[in-house]
C-alpha cells in the first residue's frame, strides 16, 4: 500500500464533499439539526398534566385536598367542573388528561374517622404517562391521608402533632437518586442522541458517497487506475471518519452546553471510544454501498439497518434488560447498545476504561469484522 495514493483519493473525496452543497449540508448541518430536533422534541418527563376538579363537597378540607394537586408542579389546573358530565368532552379533546372527583360529605367522613372515596379519571391513551400520572396521584393522596391520620391520632390521644406523625408513620422512606439527581430525562437522552445520530449519519455519508460514483460512472476511473482496493477504501473512508469525529465534538457541545447534560467521565477516553464507534459505523456504510447501486436504495437500507434498530434495541428509550429474550439477543448483536453504555457511563456515571472495557472491545471486534468483510467484498473489476 502506498500512502500517497490513499491520500490522493482522500483529497479527491474531500473536494467532492465541499463542492456538493447538498452533501456538505448532510455532512455538517444535518447531525446538529437532528440533535436539536430530537433533543427539544423528545422528553420522557411527565409534568404539567392538565386536570380539572369536581368538588361536590365544597368544604375547607375538600379545597385543601384539591390544592395539593393544584399547587404541584406535576399538574396544570384547568378549573373546576360542575359535574362529571362536563369532564367527558374535556377528556376527549385533550383539554385535560386527568380529573379529580371529590364526593359529598368528604369533610364529614374524614372528621368522623371514616374513609372518603375520591375518584380519579386519567387519560390512558399513552400508557407510560398514565402510569406516571397515577403514581403522582397516589403519592399526593397518600401524603394527605397520613396528615389526616396524624391529626386524628393527635386529637384522640392528646399528642403533639409531630409525635402523632411519627406514630402513624414509623417507617419513613428516603430515596436518593444516583447519577441523575434531578431525574431529568434530557440528561439521559442527550448522550444517547449522540449515539443515535452517529449510528445513522456516518454510514449514510459513506454509502451515498460511494454509490454516487457508481451512478455517475466515475468509479470506473478507479477500476482502471493503479490504486489498490486497500488504498481506495482507506482514502475513500478516511474523510467520512474525520467528518464524523468533528460531528461528535459538536454533538458533545450541544449535549453539555445546550441541553445541560453533565459530563463526569474522562474526555480522552470518550473521544477515543467515539472515534472507534464512528469508524465502526462508517464500515456499515461501506457494506451497504457494496450491496446497492442507487443512492435512494443506499439511503433506505441505511435507515433500516441503523436508526430503526438503534431506536428499539440500544437502550435508547428502554433498558435492554427489559426486552424479551429475542430482543435482548438482537440488542447484543448490534454496536449501538455498546456505545450507549459508553456515552451513559461517561456522561452520567463518570466511569471509564476500567468499567467499559468490554463494550470497547466488542466495538473494536465489530469494526474489524466490518472492514475485513468490506475489503473482501470490494473488487476493482465489476462483476459482469
């Protein structure tokens, strides 16, 4: 292999990227745009749930109970309704997502030491939000019930209110959130978005860049030249790897400075792991380019092979451990899961090579296999 020839191929490819405005946009603008679109448009936080209240009791205790929800940052109060009949159209057109119905004699029953049955209606069209909203309702209701029980015990036994609270709640649960203390979904999603963008854009650039030469016929110049296939592949892929490395740095800046995700790991380890990952994904684009003849086909197959599996089987939205047996196996056969472990570990947990060496080793093996397969499948003489 002569490095001068590989460098000449790389220089030619770089000039093609700069000359084609559409390709230049795809290389340098689309990754950041995807990061911003997904980052601002995708959130797993459940806050400001719109809700209404039907208060049949209209007493101080019923208002106090309703204010527990009205004053919560997790709920967005839309007003009182006169009866349950008014709630149905509000729920159907999504003006509210939940409703609290306080029955008559709510205060009388509580002061007499009897249970008061409050009804909650929750829109169940989005199950994940429904379950989270249900948890919020249960927590607020439990807190109010404990307060009422403490007041009741205080009156019956003549105890101070603080002592009564300790009697009715002998075991107190204290929860500490590790690694993401604010429990912000964007802190978890922003690092994973680096994975999602970088598993899609590098292979797309590579596949379209090589297939474009097939469509225009310029690849026959390579077939007729003295450039070896190793020199051609090295020179062809090197610019896309370099572009992808630049994009990783841009996406890291957006994740930390725009979305505020903390970065606790070692910068050098994260950078080297990212270089390995984009080298791996560029190899995916190489294989795609060897299998198709048109840029449209290259684009469609790249999306199917990269972004779709990455959304489902990388731990992007749900932990890999929660997938079914077959889903877990498929996740471990794809590189996305291993890089997801690296970005989450680097950003949120502050771990490095001592913990993530297995993921790094798998990515290295995956990269080697892709490039060996690409080298063996690429031929300087087209098949007739």
